[in-house]
C-alpha cells in the first residue's frame, strides 16, 4: 500500500473530470479506513477474510483435537473458556458452537468475501479498464456492513457463556449487565450458538427452552447473517453495473478475462439468492422474538413443557429458503476460484485458454442450474419424494458443465510450456481438488444413495474438498498471482513452495479419509464418537485426519509470514512480472488512484493471447494494437470495430 | 518440478483409490430387502466416479510431467480449443451422468413411491431431545390415542398416551426399536421438539423426524440381529448421545413379543438388548 501521493496532474484535472473522477484522498481515514477506492476496499475485504480464515482454522483444529483426544485436558483451553471447557475438557455444546461458528465464518466471511469482495473488487474494474466501481460509496458501505456483520457474529461467541464473556468484560460492569439484559440474559453456559451453520428450526427458533446455545447467541448469529445479506446485495449490484457499463473501448464481453466472467456470474447469483436468505432470517427472528410461527408447528413439547404459543409453522419452509440461497452460495464460493484458475493456468501454461466460449457458457450453466437443485440438500427432510427425484436429475446434470471446465483446463495444459510459479501450483491444485471434491456429488446427488450418505462424513469430505479447499486454493493462487500488483512487491517464492506442498498433500490426507468414514456411517456434528461401537474401526482414520489437519494448519503460518513480510520487505515488482496479457498488467505497480493515470486503455484482442506465432514475445497484451493482421470480423457482442484475435474463435484451429 | 507434481498426483490417486478398494472401511452389511440393490447402485456409482477421478488426475499428472519439463524457448501450441472434442466430451458426460441419475432413482422409488403393503408391522416413532420413543400397538394391533397435552416425561408418558382410550391400554412404549424380519415395516414418525433423524447404517435408510409432521416410511428388514441406532440431524447439546438400538427378530418372535403384557414386554426388551451387536456371527 505504498500508494502514490497526489500527483500535480491529478489536481489540474480535477475540474475537468469533476463529474466522473474523484481525486485521491489525502487524509488517513478517507484513504485507508472509509475509502471509496475499490482497490483499498478490495484489500480491506482480503484482510477481513484473512482474519476470519485463521479464526475458522483454529476452530477446526480445536474440533479435531476434541474428536481425537476426547478425555485429554488442555489447560490453556480451560483458562480461556472456563464454561465451555471446564478444566480444559471441551463440553459437547462448546464443540457444537465451534461447528457452528467455523461453518458460518468460513462460508460467509471467507469464501464469500475474499474471492469476490477482495479480488473481484480490486481487479474487476482494472481488468475491464475502468477507473473505479460504478458506485464507489456503495462499495464502501458494502465492506463496512460486512465488517459490522462479522463483529456481530464474533460477539455471538461471547454472549452465550458468562465465563467466556468475562474474558473480555467484567460481567458485573454496567455495560455487561445492559448487554445481558438486552439479549435476554445470555449466559446459558456455552460459547456461542450451536445450531450448525444451517440453523435448522425448530432448534434455532425455540430459544433457550431448546437447551444451551439456543439463546442470545442464535439471535446474534441470525442478525449477523441478515446484515451480511444486505452487504452482499450492495456488492452484487455494484459488480453487475460496473461490468455492464464501464468496460473500456474495445473490451467486448467476449474479450473479458474469465475472472471477470466469474465475478459477474457470482454477482448475479448473489443478487438473486441473498434476498431469500435475508427474508428467511427475518422470519426466523420474528419467530424467536415476535411470537410468530413461520417455522414452528403447534403441539410441541419441549423440555417436557407443552408450548401453546406457537402453531401452524413448518420447519421445512426454512430449509427451502435456506437452501435456495445455500446452493447458489456454493457456486458463489467456487466460481471466482474457477475464474482465477482459468486465468492463471493460461498465463503460466503460456497458452490461450482452451475453449474460452465453452468456459463462459459452462459458468453460466453452472450458475443457472445452481438455482434448481437446492432440494438435493433435503431429500430426506420430509419433502415430497417426487420433488426429490426431480432435484436429483437436475443435480447430476450440473456435472456436465463442471466436466467441461475440467476438460478445458486439461486442454489448456496440453501442449503448454508450463512455468511452475507458486500461483500456478495452486491453480493446478485447484483443478485436482475441484475434481476430487466435485465428483462425489454424483454419489450424493442420487436420491437412493443419499439415503445412507446424508449427513455423514462423506458429505463433509465432499463439500470441504470442493467448496472449501478448492475455493481456498483459488484464493491462494490469486493472492500469489496478484500480490505484486496490489502491494508492489513480490512474495517470497521459496516460502511459497514450502507453503504449497504440505498444504496440498495435507488437504487430501484430511478430506479423502472422511469419505470412507462416511461409508462406515459416521454422522457429522457429533461431539464424540465414543458412544458408538460401529465407529470403532474408524479410529485410526480419525487420528490420521487430526494429525494431517494440525500439520496443514501450521503450514498456513508460513503463508501468513510470507504475506506480511513481503508487503514490507519483498523485492520490488515490475509492472508485469508474470508476462501476462490483461489490463491490470499494463498499468503501474501498484496502480494509481484512478487505475490508469487518467488515460484509459484501448483493448484490441482477447485476454489470453499466448504463444501467438510470429509475435515478438510469447504473449500479446490486450492493449497491443495489431496493425499487420487484417481485421477479423468483430466477435462477441459485436460493437467493437477494432481488429481482434483470440477468444471467440474456438475450434477454428 | 512438473515430474514431481505429476508423480505426486498419481500417488495421491493410488492412495485414494486404495482407501475405497481395500474395503477396510466400507458400508456395513445390509439387512433390508432394498439393501443389495442399494449396495449395487453404490458400487456402480463409485466405480464410475473412481474412473472419472483417476482419469482426470492421471491426465493432469501427465500434462505436468510432459509439458512441465521443456527448457527450450519454443512456444506452446497456439490453439483456442477444439469444438469437436468439446462437443464429444460434453455429450459423453451428459449421457453417463443423466443415465446414472435415472438409475439412481430406483431404490428411492421402490421405497417411497408406494404405500406400505397391507399387513405391515406398524411402529410409531416419537423423537425428543435426546431420546427415541417407539410405540407398539399391543395385542389389539390398534394404536391408542395420543395427545401432546398428556405428555409428561416425569410420569414416563413420553408419547402422551390417552388413558381414556381403551385401545391405549395395551400399547407399549419403549426406547428400543424392534422389527420382524421378512415382513414390511411401516414407521410413522414425528418429533416432540426439534428435527431429529433416524439412522441405522445397516438399514440403508435415513429419514428426518420433523416436528409437526407425521412422516410415514416403510422398508423390509430381512436379516435378524441387533444394531446401533443414531440421530443424524443436529438436535442440540447431547445430539451425539441420542442413541438407541434396533433389534430385528424372526417374525414369530416378533409376534410373540407384541402379545406380551406390559411388564413382560419391558423385561423381554431388556433381555434382547443383552445380545451382542451386529448380525449373528458377524459382530462388529
């Protein structure tokens, strides 16, 4: 962030561009905190995700420790969480609150923020040749609302357990009492909500009567998600408008980098799915606090007390609302990773992307089909078995565009001159993990097979590989790739390699064994497996997974160190250190406040022109004019008069 | 580095395939009529999935091995794709996946698309935080009336049986699920409080038990034995302890059990629960 001080030209231009330009802010607050510069906001999102991912990671290690050594006492844990882990031994509700918070933090504040809000914010405007987002203030609001959502979520950890609360605030202080009163007492003796990230009612709707971890923590958890929905909506609107309206001269849709297509598709998914979750969240809050019964049926007897205050609701309604959001959310998490992977694979394969059009269509097909398959999370929920069948067939058909993407990644590598940079390793890792994780969807997507596999560790292995780890590999690839542009310095390559290899092997060692645990029948969200003899044979695997998880988690510290060290001490990066073709590499490193120094680039060709015969280098920038070649009829949406090579001509070679 | 990475991918592929093929960790033996069909469908699917997985990883490894080693300054192939290959791959995948999706409905349809045959053994399931209650109709084969208002755990009336109903007099409510082998069993399931899920791996069956709904399911156990029964839907603090047992008896024993008066019924269940877990002779 060694960003430029205002240059005199910028001042001179202020009047002239007053309608469209905002000069670089000078105050610290406007520059780094409440900034409306998409680049700063992108970095803010990335830092928020970085904080969140380490919190989520620590939680996962704690969970593994509890599952593997259930009787061991961890003194440090005991002193940190007097109620959650008395004497250093985790209570089942502490474990479940870790399950809930790990899932919520990872899905919302890592997988949704970093790929889209982080990299998308920073690079979408630059890659299409715009000076900023269409609505810079909205962009700032979107980030800060997300930030508030995270604060509310984290506070949910502390309101439930009075002892945990006391770590930060003296429980007898006036503010603690006020907060406790406001949140109906809190202090139910756990360290957060324990409904899982899916928060199924009636468990999540009944309140404290349903047991520990169902009090104020759940209220804050829902509130946090509702806040997050609003932020994502604002972001999605901004992305769509920017991409449709602010592309520079010559940047036809079919010349855009695949990253832009992925952010665009993701934004559409977010725009259509988050409002549904927002509605669901509000209904759930009303059920909890306003006496409504959207999700609570009549005649319930909870903790041996007949509830007369509710009647007529349906717990399954929530599942429909939740998964109508929840399934597109999976693609919100993974699509930007697909975009980044395509982009980086092509760059370091030194080859055009194989089947550009097919990649774009596949992405849209995945996004579209993603809206019609939410019921595959609900085969055994009590939903009609006939709808289950329809959802099942649609689900397996998503495998087709996913397979197209895989073919095309392999096709891109075919005949390549691969450069094994760190971002390339992570992009290749993404392909491997995406296949490994995605393909078991063919098992889970069948109604018949879900009868046994539902809610077992098979599901955990499946979605962690595909939407968790693969998506995170996409982020790592993006981070190593774009870091020089963002911070003006290179990340250390050796540390990058040391980070990659154990992480890649580690995630396989963690998540493949989970599949076979699922075959044996291991149910997810269990605080302990000691009760069940049929799980005895999985114990060696439980141990293996935990050891792999601990090693993998510690490996991430290498990344953390590399990240912060390189910001200040890394070798200075040139404008185009990777010899890449897209617009972000045509501007200075790091880019100036208005991205291109007041002179917007003109685009002459598609995004992946590598290995062009007879060209002086093995790559041709999108901005390189092409005087010699006769103008080929314009491709894409056709409103470009410039000559074009590349994308849109698949299959003509 | 390409060769190292390629070889690593192949090694990971081999180890992953081994985890499944070794069958050290596999589905437990099936005890229902639809079990073998389920296992067949699972096997076919996992083989197709395995081939696709291994194929993709091996191909990826090959690309890295083959195209990662070049040190000369020549350029890669200037190609933007190949529509014919693209179409072919898409068509093949679509056919395989959709076929698999259709075959994947058979067991489901067999279980869910028709009513339980007449004469099925009937059990009512009432789940609650963290206990399973199974209600049997008794000698009269008629379930007594229940009423949520009459539920009183302290008085051991877990399902709210209404004493005023004569049919309720001989109903039995226990925490163990007992079924006959060789006869269809219909479960009518509801929950008192939150959503639970009945899960016995050997049954190849799972169903959410939802408050406010009476969900009817049926299947046919064909092998006797005693098995662990778990809750598979997060239901609160002690979810992991919401355990019970499924006992599948020979048909005659089951009928005899249902005719027993209450005290002896309980004693018989206690006795049955002393047998080891698993199929006879195949304990786990």
